[in-house]
C-alpha cells in the first residue's frame, strides 16, 4: 500500500509539545462536569428529544450568545471566547474555564455561566447534579451522544466498568502550570503522590442505580476498571523522571483512532504510536496532530500536557468544588509547601500509593495506610494549602474552609447527603 505524502514526524517534535508548555505564569484551570437530570425523578436527561440536551444547548446559544461546536452537524457543545460547554459521552455537562490567576476568578466565571443558563434549565425542569456518578440511571439506559470519537472509544475500551466511566460519571479536573521541565516533573510526581488522598477527600459517588454500592467513590472504581493500558498511574513517579520518560510511555501505548479531514478512522489498538511513526497505518503517516490526539486519549490519574492535569476527583458542590483548585494552588505554587508535602508523602513507596488508590475507592478517608487512617494526612494537606494561601493575603484560603470543616467531622462528601 502506498503511504500518503505527509510531513515526517520526528521524536524531537513529540518532546517539544511538553517543552513548549513551560511558562512564567502560574494560573489555575478547572473542568467541571455535572450530571443533568430531570427534577421530578433524577433520571438522566437524554441527548435527543424536545427536552433533550441538544435542545438545551440550542437555547443557551441563542439566549447567551454562544457559538456551536459541531460533529457531523450535531451540536455537541458551545464556545464563547476561551470558555466551553461540552457534553461528555453520556450527556454529562462540562464547563471548561479559561485558566485564571485566582480561584476567585474561576468561581466568578462559573457563576456567571450558571446564572445565565439557570432560567433555561428551569424551563426544561432540569438540574445539574454535583455527584460523581448518576444516582439513578445506569449506562444501559444512557445512549452515547452522536460524537463519532465517543462511539469508537466505547467499542475500544475493554475494562469491565468502561461503560460506567463513559456514560455515568462526572468529575472535577484541575490544571496547573509549570515553569520548566524540572518544575513540571516535580509537580507531576507530587500530584501522583497526592491523588489517592484527594480522591478520598472528594469521594461522592456511593449511590448508583438507586442503591448504595458499598464504595464511597464508585467513579474512582470505574476508572480503575476502564483500560489498564491508558489509565491508572503514569510512570512510578521517581525523583529522576523527565519528559522523555512520559513521551516513551505514550509511544508504547496502543492507539484508538486517528483523524483525517474531520473523519475519525479507527485504529482499535492495532499499533502503538511508535509503530505508527515507523511504518504508518493503512496508508497514513503520523503527524503532530496525531500525537496531540493520542496524548489526549491517554487517561492517567495525572496527565502531562502543556500543563499538568490532575484528574481524579468526584464532582462535588456546596462550595467544595472550589476547594479543589484552591487545594492544589496553595501547594503547587509554593516551594515550601511542595517540600513539606514531599517530605510527608515521599516516604511511601510507589506500590503503597498504587494500592492506596485502589482502597480509597471503597473506604475514602477511612482507608488505612500502614495501619493508620489517612484522614490525618488529608487534614494536613488541607492545612498546608490553607496557610500558604493565607500568607499570600488574597483571601483565597476561604475556599478551603468547607473542606477543612468536613474533614474535621471525619466525613467525605457522600456522607453529607449532598443530593
């Protein structure tokens, strides 16, 4: 088969994608997913129909001057300046907010959007739930939205709970900037060490299908059973990690699909990206756009992009949602806080951290590590961030108060009956 003429992709270009992320700014980004449900019975809102999410997006676009994001002429999201509203595979409603200097500005952006769309949601008798998993409707009764890539992903992901992850779950992700490769890998390592504890702090998905699952975070469990080749921990987060280690890991990861002229072409794991670069696939050579797509189809607990994406927190509400970016901002942008957390968590082995990640799905903050509950560590992480933010004098520490009060009670969100 003749390979189509495309620019040859070099290893250095793959590395440059991460090196170009180095920046002097230290902003905070947030992606905020919620589950749209009918007010009358908490059943998930479908995509289609006169009361479906497609029609709701049309109304929002018309009333609040958003532009459509389309896939084969299907409305799958909206954009306005640098903010987007998109639908996840099972119609989960995601706000992606342009990175801001402060958590207060993130909150302002989210509240402005929420206030603008609330009358429309009220008209459709719909509410957005701040929980990590659909409490009533399970994936068998949730159709994928008409976005081509989601259907390819659904056919590819082989874990026993991949359908749950795609169609039922909602989370909050945080983006952290880095100044250099050394700074990036230090924050990447620290975020990996922290994530079992923060997953535990925000566990909020115990009810699924109308019953208690026995897990504080069923969403966390679903991610553990989605695809072992692209989920879980990336690398063993040792102190000598570099961008090349992450690039090499991605090179050995099987590919799901490539995109050509707005069409998604299934690869279905037949080749790794390294093999794609060396030999092509069905007449196509690898491009930098393929690499960017492949990187975004890799779903570890902490993902390296041109920022550090910290992924595994259940969706929460009642003010707790803003404590998530505040927690990381107070730690990741302070040299002394980074050192303090590193000293506290660095004594645990990679295997202990990985095992803890499995255990917190069930027990959250009540999980034991070396025979002691992790609650005290969770409290200490919150306190370190609080005092760092307080020292800055911008009143950002107030966003951590709901979290600290909850931990003081020895609770996680699902134990507070937020529904």
